[in-house]
C-alpha cells in the first residue's frame, strides 16, 4: 500500500509544479 502511494504522489506533484512554475514567471513579468 505504501509503495503504490509513493509513485502516485510523485506523478501528482509533477503536474501541479510544472504549471505553477511558468505561471509565476508570467505573473512576475507584468508586475514589475
């Protein structure tokens, strides 16, 4: 059970982190 949860968290963290990184860059450009 723990083994199956580990891989699931990695895949779930990859998508949210990728879109958040580029979004912050675009938001920082117009701000300053």
